[in-house]
């Protein structure tokens, strides 16, 4: 660890504070403002769609201005979009809220690159641990996000309007911290030819890169499918918002607490075995969720879901870094994040629609599909490597 890595981990924590609070309140605010119940998670979906649409723009900004300037632009967008969302709630304008979350997606697309930037702050043998430790900074979000949403929802006369203003302040703090991080000197590579690296299509055809993309996208998709629906499902089951905040807190602790160890596990046992354990934990989450809807079942299921996500996401990030060259990083990382956001957009909408029309149990049965597909992708890559050897 060095000073730059610690500061980036703090920025990751503040980024997750924003994300978790958005997930905790957007669905409920959407439910109170939406014309129809099935549209409740459209603000959550808007945040994800905004991230997907922003990935090409973020890649160009990173390529032209470098890490720190691009990250600062993303944080400024976070401030402005949070203020806009607060205005939308006060005005009781559902579609304005959706638009604000779409714009906020630009910040999310930037924040998803913090883990890749972590690998550039250390020597090559320490990349896995750097990625893992910066992701562990999300523990700040695990504690702060749900509690911030719960404690600031009545800050103003209009419920949850104050929460969005507090999120704007969180982004301002992150801007201050980001100003002190020293990233490696930015080198602007040529767009084509030898100095620009290979075409994106060639990079994506590599088995390692393809499986890293699939695992990151589907792992995030399963997590988002169940997490985004949890506050709505718990409300349907008669549980309070404070209960939902507790469940989300333990879920995000599960997402990021293993970050102190995941990098070491990957170096010791290998990337694919660690990712396979992540798939197994996702299955365990679904099994527990299907056994009942008491508070402790939500807590345990979502905690295991978080740990499984950490192993899959850290593993897929590490796996992908061996598939592209330094001059190819911006478009390769943008491609991975676009796949993640695209799947999250589908699951954000599906979570609200399924939990409101089919129920919590059917949502969990449906989440088995991406879990099985992820397991199949990992098995295929392991077989491909064995045959190549």
C-alpha cells in the first residue's frame, strides 16, 4: 500500500456510498412517483443505462486527459446530478428523476475504472492485491450508504430529497481527495497502427478476455437483479426501511470485506478456482432466499451474494488485465464496463418488474440462469487452457 492507493481506496468507498444509497432510495422514490408500480425501478435502471451510454465517452476522456482529470469530471457530474434528483423529488416529477439518474451514470462509468487505475499505482507483481484492496475501500460505502439513506431521508420536508443533497456533498469530498492522488504520467497513444495496439474486436476474441467479460457482466447482473429488488421485496413482506438498510449494509460488507484477502487467494490458488467459489456462493444465496422471507434469511442470502460478487468481480478484473497491452487499456476496459452496464440495465428493469408482478421467489429462480451461464464459461476456459497446455 502507498499513499496514492489509500486515497484511491477512500474514493472507491465514497463512490460506493453514492451507489448503495442510490440503490436503497431510487426504487422507493420511484415507487412513490411512478405512474405504474412496475416502473418503480426505472430510476435504478436509468443510473445503469447512463453508465452504459457513458462508457465510450469516458474512454475517450481517459485517453485524452488521463486518469485524474477524467475522474474529477465524473465527480462534478455526480454533484450536479444529485442536486437535480433532489429537485425532481421536490417537484414530484418522475421523469425528471429518471433523467437525473441517467446523467449520474456518467459518474458510475468513471467510478468503475478505479479498480483498473489501482493496478497502475503499484509494481506488476502486486496488481492483484492492489485491485482487491481498492475494492475493499467499498466497506466505507457498506456502512455509510445504507445509514446515510436511512438518517437523511427525513432531513427535508420532502422524504429523501435531503439524501440526494448529502450525496452531492459526498462527491465534493471525493473530489478533494482525488486532487491529491498522483497517477503515472499520462501518455496519449495513437489511435491506430502499432502504437495504438490491436483492434477491439481482436482483443475481445481472446478466450481469456471473453470469459472475463462474461463473468464480470453476469456476476454483476445477478448481484444487481437481487439487490435492486430487495428493498421492494422487503416492503412487500411487511419489513421496514430500517430493516432493508440493515440487509443492504451486510450485503455491501460481503461485497468488499473479502477485498483484504481476495488478491492473496488469487495469487495462491489461481483466478479460476477463486471465481468458481464465487459462483458457488451465488447458488447458496439463491437457495437460502428460496427458503423464506424472514429478516435473517434476507441478511444471510444478501451477504453471501456480496461475497460471491467480490470473488467473481475481482477475479474477472485480474483475468482481463492479462489480455490487453497498456496502449489498449482504455478501449478494453471500456468494453468490459459496457458489457457490465448493459447487463445491469436489463436486470435493473427486470428486478422491479419481476418482484412486483411475480414475487421474490420467482425472481430468485430466474437468477439461476446467469449463474449457470457463468459456471459454464469458467468451465469452458479451464478446459481450453488444459487443451492448450
